[in-house]
C-alpha cells in the first residue's frame, strides 16, 4: 500500500467484524470487512503482546525526543506547566507544601474551583497544596457529569472531599430548572446505575412535560 494509502485505521466492531479503513492519497475511503476467528482473551493478549510492547517502546521514544526538543527550544507545553507548578508548590518529594505554597495560599481567604469533575490528579494536587490546612477549598462539580476520562479527568477527587478535608460540608443541588419531570426522572434512573457517586434525588421545576421516549439503538 506504500504510495497509495494516506492513513490506515484498524478496528474491531462489537459485532465481531474486523474493519480496515484505508484513506487513499486522492481522498478515497476504502473499507475492508472481515471476520477473525473467535479466540480467548488470553490468546488474544498473547498474540497482541509483542505489538503492544512495540507501541509502548515507540511512545517512550517519542516522549524522550519530544522532551529533548522542548528543552532545546526552551519551551513548555500545558502538561509541563502543571507539573512545574506542582514542583514549586510541593517540591520534588511531593510530601508537604513548600514556602512558596504557603505564601500564595495566604493571599486567599477562600478558593473556589468550578467543574471540578473535569480536573485531573495533578490539578487536584495543586488546589490541595494551596488550601490553608485543608479547610478553605470550595469544590463545585458533579461526578455524574464527568466525560473527560480520556484526558485523565479525576472525578474521584469530589468523592474523596469528605475524607481529605477538615470539617467537610457537602451541599447537594437537587432541583433542576432546565428540564421537565419526564426527562429528569428517566435521566436519573439511567445515571443512578453508575458506581462511585453521591446519591442524589433530582426533582424538576418545569412541570411534567411531554412523555419522553426511550429508544434502543446500535452502538454505531
């Protein structure tokens, strides 16, 4: 396919079909569909192991090259900014807040962070380092609305608030002013199946509304 294919995308459907999408250099999309024999998870892991190791090695190689290039250009990316900030606030040992953290935290009576369910573990450590004896951090968020796990969001920080901070107070905002009862009740029945969440009992303020229909559709 050299000189013909611009991009290859290999995926395995839930239906058991294996699909290879080939994007050609002239913009054409070719889709090849086949069926792989059913194999056990252990056998699939054994067969894919060498390829996964090659992928890990490639990622590590890229990481080293990327870090070297950033250093050569005297640049930082967003992730670097987070980790360098944590270095300043907790030091390399990450044990206790530094003098810098104490000086900065003294400037603020309260610290409020909105959409906390979208924060990652590094950001949570930064916020924690800036609180005064873990007593003045106001988290606003909803672990049920966490959709950024693919970029390392850490909604568990909201759940751990009751254990990690002194005299924690949790205010549940359970009145919905946007949707009708039909929508809220069905959404609650669905989201209540989640594990690792605060129990909530949502009520709607816009009346019963039209009956909401539940339809089952294929994943694709």
